[in-house]
C-alpha cells in the first residue's frame, strides 16, 4: 500500500512538489526519500529472485518434475 503512495508522489512531484503531496497524503517526507533511496536495492533483490526462480525451474525440468 505504501509503495503505491510513494509511486504516486514520485510520479507527481514535479507538478505539485514532494512536500505538498506528502502533506495531502499524510505521508512523511523522510519516508518517501528513504523509499526512493532504496529503489536500487529493491531492483537488485528482484533480479536476484528472478534468477533463483529460473534456476529452480531449470532443475525441476531437468529432473522431470521430481
């Protein structure tokens, strides 16, 4: 739920400003900036998880579902 709020703020910050959006949405600016700072880590984690899923599927297929 919060990620959607941060996404909305990020998408509209240029038009309305982060401070005003955070006030209207009752969100902490520090929370928004912390979320933004963690974007790279989230992307790296998602990529690592996708690679692991591919590896698991490959092993599952190689062992004919065993």
